[in-house]
């Protein structure tokens, strides 16, 4: 079977040497680039399918230069404002719920939220779980799937929270640029500050799995 695919970390493809891969400069969770931009996403897919014309592999090509967007600054490279750090993440999340649900309704139920399997109406519970973990408590959630360890479950929870915030913000500011939403999350929200504290806690952990997850959630 002839295959092709997309890779977010080019070094991984260099080691594994799959038959055909397109290396893209996007963040985890955004394999096709800018959210809610189907025209651009189709161009990324077309560039990926074009690799099927290569008769021999391994093939590893980068996204064409004319398609490379301005690279967003990593969350770990940004600083939360003092105002954001003083806010309550759970209350902030609740204040955005109407905007998130507006986004979902406007997109016929389509959402990037769902990786953790926790319903968004239970996200305040996720915040309490993460706050407990940061403070060093034996923190867990009864809804965590048994086959998923705590660090990986944290990764899924953070991915859901970020998707919730980004989609809520896109409903709140329909004309907002992708960069503006990204900067808003990491600089101006309590959830961004909480995520950075969580990443630092996991970097300081002796568990190598937790350290690896810290890298992923701070992007």
C-alpha cells in the first residue's frame, strides 16, 4: 500500500524513515495549520498527497516556502501578565463557556475538544485536578481512562482546555488573527499561566514521562 503523511517534528521522520512525509512548521494539534481556514488546510493536504507521485522513498519534504506562515512564539517563550496570574482559572473558563458553545453550534457540533473524554461541562474539575498536581498533591480524576497514565492524561486535558479557549476566543473575536489568539492565551489568561506552572512542575519531576509531556504542553 502506498502511503504518505504529515510530520510535526522533522527529526522523528529522519530517524524512522517512513516512505513519504511532509514536514510542517505547525504546533501540536494543528497539523494542517491555521484553524478554521479550510482553503489553506486543503493546500497542505494537497502538498501531502503530491508526495504520492514520488516513485521511491524515503521522501521527506518541507512545506513549500510560499505556504509557510509566520511562526508563532512558543508558549514557554512568553510571559504571563501579572493580572492573568492573579485570575482564577476555573472562573475564567466558566466565563468563556457561552462563547465556546456558540462556536460549536455555529460549526454544526465540530470541535477539537474531546481528547480527554471529559465533557466540557466538567472542565472545572480538570482545573482542580491540575492545581492539585502542581501543588504536589496525589491528584487524579475518577474519569481518567485506566489505560492512560497520569502524565499522558494531563496532556490530553491540557489539549482540551487549549482547544476550548481557542474556539471560545474565535467566537468572541471572529476577525482575530491566529497569532493574536495564541498570544492572548499565553499572555493574558489565567489558564495560560496555569499551564506554564504545570509545565514547570512536570519538568521538575523525576518521571521521564512527565518531563516529556512538559515539552508538549508548553507549545
